[in-house]
């Protein structure tokens, strides 16, 4: 029997809250009254039973992704696999790395099939799938850490931008991380792509073997973790300015590679109060300057 999820309105009466097990969504749409009603009804219908669909294939979803073949059957499961497949030939990654973004995409897609909307978003614990009609925009906030409230800066996505997915990963978030980033926020074409890429980049922000970093096997913290015995970060102690820079550069190098491959539209990486931004605009600015000017620009990219 399919469980009935918790469905209700937040206190503002504008945003719909959908919760089932670990899936916790906030949905907001803009459009005519009839279209808003149709969209919210579509979101509730599609959400009901979605977790059961994922659980039916959970054993496969927790296995390392095969970059060349997908055995998964469900629409959301297959989207998760597609998002992680570009990384799977070189790195260990399971479809679970894209679950939050893929679920957000599925609910957004269900709404857009039933309603004409000016703007809409589905926020799954900070991983967001976004729809923007002509002339619309969406402001994205960069947080210091996923487990804290504190806005550092914002960026605006406008309708002409290609990005429709936003995701954040790091060692303080809901999921385990192999790296030490406080937060890595990624913009990509879809929510699932942003989710997978944020995981990969956050894992790359690292100082392997550093004595100030506390790690333990993932299965010691969560017996059924898809990461198994791999060491995940539990705490990061004092680091020198140079060490912070080295760790961020390792992550930024990964982000630049993904940007060049068209897998992300941009990323902001944060560690111990320092932030590095990787985007076409930032890279073009670096390329257009002399070596001395490049050093100045690199410093300016830290906020």
C-alpha cells in the first residue's frame, strides 16, 4: 500500500510543504489562480508514492553507477543515474548523489505539464529545480554552511540564463562528504545535474592525510550508507591560510573542468571563511589579464 505523505501549507499560505520520510519539499508557483491550483494539485499527486518508487530500486541506487548502462526503471531513478553517469568512469559515485535534485525536478515537471506558470521552484532541502518565464528572475543565496543560517551574498538567475538547477553540498550538510568544504553551491542546467556536480566538487575540496581532519567510515555512522567503508569527514580543525587555499584550489580545479565540459554553469566554494567562485565570467576575466593582474583578480574572487 502506498503511504500518504504529509501535505500542507506553510504559514504564509503561498508555499506548499510536501514531506515523506527523508524527502522534504517546499513548492511555490506564480501564475493565475487556476494555474496555481492546477500546479499544486499536480505536485501533490506526483509526490504521493514517489518515495515508494525509489525504495523499490534502493539496492541498485546505492551501487556505484555504471557510466555505460542503466538498469533502473523509474523515471526519477533513471534521471539520478543520468546525472551521475558523466562522473562514474573516473570516480566512485552512486545515483543517490543526485536524489534530491532529481526529486525536485520530477515535481516541477509534473506541475509544468498541468499548468502555465510564470515562475516556480521546488526546494528539496536546499537543492532546487527552477522554472522561469519571460522576464522572471530568481535570487540565490550563498550560505556559510548548510547547517547554519547566515547569508553571505546573493546572485540572480534571469530567464535568459541557462541555469535551472541549484544545489549545495559540503561536510556539514544532510549527506556525508569525502571532502572538507563548508559549502559548495553549484548552478547547472537541471537540479539533478547540480546535485551530482556539487557532490563531486565538494569531495575535491580536500587535504588528504591532514592531521586536523577527523574522518570515519560512512557505515559506522549510517549502516546502510551507499558510501560503505569510505572515510567521510566529521570535523575539520585549524588550517593555515595556505592550506585553506590549497584545498579550495583542488576543488576549483575540479569545478573548472566541469565548467569546460558543460556539466555546470558555475560554482562557489567555501572553506573556513574563504570563498572561490568559478564561472565563465571569472575565468574570462583571468584569461584577459597579465599574470600580475590575474593575481589581483584571484584575490578578489575570495569573499
